[in-house]
């Protein structure tokens, strides 16, 4: 990547439904200054952009002003790289198509790029993280949902419409038993391998077996993937088996995904990766058992090394160097 | 694509285990001259290349000699674009790694590119066929096996190792009931949706039901996908149902594949596409029923318009323009 030494910083914006977090980032991926505003507080997106610019000013002063900034990257729900817009994002207060890149370009006077959270995460890993130097890899984010960012020849795959890389909505169970997904269909990967998927698996297992488990102390509707992890840490066999089942599904799915672009690596990020080897050991085993023989031994299975709370801002900022 | 008007032709080589077919092709995809040699007749690849050059001479004379040729493209089993080699191809007489591009470059004095058959087919559709002008599409070849060529941003996805785009080996049935595949695993797409997969489905259906069928006149071990097509044409309900089942599997698999690069189109090619709407109607229906809502209506499902017997040579030749 070309870096402009006249302008050694970029702005990253991690836009969530509730909060918008801004960071000023240098070439090494160090956040030099940070600020935040409430996304929901601005029903008119123009007010949001003005408020953002005001909030950014003290952070920009730390690095010598906007003249030191090469560009800005935004990771936003339904962010479209091609158009620079956010399109019908259910979690945001603005309806329809929002020309967010254009609005920030006018306000700040620097180039602005937009993409969704998982693609931003992939950019972050490629620019500052474990995927540095890789030309072909697949980022898998394991949070409330499952997101993905696919990198081919050093570039994010945006596809024909700007929304490519939705492996969380790959259907892994086409049978009527496939779990209902928020997308309106059934059996999507994210209904099994997200944090909410793990909690759901826990509720199902506990209802369908009599094995004693620490998880039975928690009301089923309150169960989270963190509870399952803590129970696994305490040696709970049901909890351990839940992660084994989840890792197996994710591992064999990744083996299938490898047929697309034979990635050098899969990089996993998000809350569920905190489960460590409870998840990653069965994932690795299933991947090796299911990978096409000609691809065997070619693919690394890595966990993101970026600081969780900084990763989203760093990922978004990476777009600013483009 | 830049075309070199000083050198208005390319050579395409469709290399099979038995025959090698060469064509001299112009920018419009017209084969101006053609020749062939027996692949198997040359246990030493150097003899093969010499024989090929000799056989090509009269064809080259038709277009004014090798000076009129910009480059050569080869579609070969296990052809690796990155290295210009053929690697351990089970169907070829040469074992190990064969530096086929280098050998032809030395013999002919023009640049030579190699890839596998399905990627060559995708190049052919992009250069001369129904995918002209498309930047993101997926080619699916339905022959003895199922091959694929994935195009992102106008370029074939070769992946980290040169062998990417193996969607025929995407596992669509991870259960123990998944059909054994030639790759050594079970449940690969190609065990269901190739010509041999359709013949196998026919044998299974006939063994497991009592419905009268024209297909019962044929010895099970002699059944082919062509027999199933001819029976469907004659109104045979078992044959029609076989294509419906096959089309449904392929359609929902393509809906899943679309999450990778949201292609403008899937382009289907190969013997099985001769089944026409017996296959394509259920395929389209399953695709529309299974596609992620945000991708709905964005993807065309097309059948190759290239002449079947010329398509492989044209596809290979398209690499010669690069």
C-alpha cells in the first residue's frame, strides 16, 4: 500500500446503531486520538455529520489538524463501497439511501470510503493485523451475527452490487429443520455459529437432555455465549460439547468456503473467539477433515490479534489509506 | 481488453487426456483454422510439444504465420495459471509437474498462459460469449464432473495456489448419506449435478420406486444423462422428476454461492444444459426461492451461447489475449 508521508493519519468511524466511535490512526495502526457521538441522537443525517465534525475537532488538533489526514473510512451497517452510501440499514435511524461518504467529504474535505463492518474488519487485518501481506484470505466475524469479508488478490470482494461477502447467510441446513434466521430464510450459518446461535444451541441441548449442567442454573431465556464459555471453563460437559458442535459446523463450512478462493488464511474475530480452544480446536479438526485434498495444509486458521475494542475503528480507518 | 491489431490472432489449446485440439482464433471468437493431435501418443511431453508445433504449422499458414499471433492459451486438467504448469493431472500421461507454458513459449516464441478447463470456459464467456462486459459472474460447467470459474472485478479468481474455483467440490450433503466423490470425500455437488450424477440419481430412483418408466428398458449400468433427457422429452415422469431434483439442488447451491461475490450472472455450460427447461426451470425456481432477499432479482441465470464443440478451444484461446 502507498502511504502518503505528507498526510500520515486517517480517520476511522465505527458506526453502530447506538454509538459512533471515531479514531485518528497512524500507519502502524495506533489510535492517536478518539471521540464518539450518539448515532441515534440525530434524526437528520446532516446534523449527525455536523456533530461528528465538531466532536472530531479536538481529536484532529492532537495530530495537527485535518491537513494531516489522508482520508476517512467508515464501517457501517449496509455500507456500500461502490456508491459511498448506507442503504436501508434496519439498525440506523435514517431510512432509505444515505450518501454518507459525500456528506463527510463536503464537511471534512478529505476522501471518504464506506463499507460494512465485516469488510472493514478484513481491511483492518490486512493493514494492521494478522493478515498483513496476505493477498487471499477470508475474514469471519463471530458476533451477534456472522459476517465475512473476502479478500482476493489483495482487494475486498464487493461483487456486482457492493454487498458481496455474506457468508453468514450461507445456508448450511436446507432441510425444514434449518433454524429461522433474521434474514427471513432458514438454516443460515449465523443461526448456528454466532453468539446468539451458541446461546440457542445451549437452550436446545438443555431442553433435550438430562445431563447435569451448570447452565441449568441460568434461566434459558437469559443464557448467553459468555455463560456457555464460563461453564466450559468450569469443566461443564454440556458447555464443552456445545462449542465442539459449533466449531465442527464452522470448520467444515470454512472447508467448503475454501473452494472459492483457496485462501491463505481464515481470520476469526469477535466475541465468540474468546472461547479459545473450546471453539478453535474442533474448528481446526473439522476443517482438516473436510478440506479438499489438493488444498490440504495450505490454509491457516487464525484469530485476530487486534484489540477487540479498537478493531472496528482500525478496520474502518484502513479504508482511508486507499 | 486491449487487443493488439498488429497481431490479430491467438492460439487456443483444449487439452484432454485423449485429444488435444488447437484453434487459431480472431478477436470476434471465430476459429480461423483448427488442428488436433493425440495427447496420449507422446509419453515425453517434449515430443508432444514438437508434434503440436508441427501440426499447428498449416493452421498458422492460413492466418499468415506465427508473427500474426499475440499469444497462446491452454485449458488443461490441473493447469495452474500462476506457474504455467500442469500439476499431477490424473488423466494425462505425464506425471508430476509439467512446465507446459514454458515449453510452448520456447517452441513457438509467443507468450503462453495455462489454466484449467472451467476457468478457460469462464474466460471464453467473458471474451466472446454471454458474459461479455460482465465483471462479476460464476461459470458452472456441467459435464462428467462439475467445474467452476469465478470472476471478480473482471478477473478469474485463482486464489492463493492457482487452483481456486472448485465449486463442484463444495459439499452439499455433510451427512453419512452424502454420495462418494472421486475426490475421496462425500457429498460434493458434482456427485449430484454432473452428467454422471444424474445417471446415478436415475439408477437410485428406479431401484427405489415402482413407477413405470421408459428408463427401465435400459440396463441400470448403461444409463446416461442423455437417456434421462430423451425419456423426459417423451413425457416420462420419473425422468422429469430427476431433472427437477437436480435443478433444485443446483439452484439452491447457486443461491448460496451468490453470497460470495453477488454475481451478475451464473453461466451454465456442458452436456447437461441440453436438458433445457427440464433442468433450468426448477433451477431458476430454486434459485429465486433461496436467494438472500437483498440479492433478489440481481442475478441472471444464463446458458452458454458458445458452440459446444468450439467452446473449450475458444475459452483457452481467450487467455492468449491477456
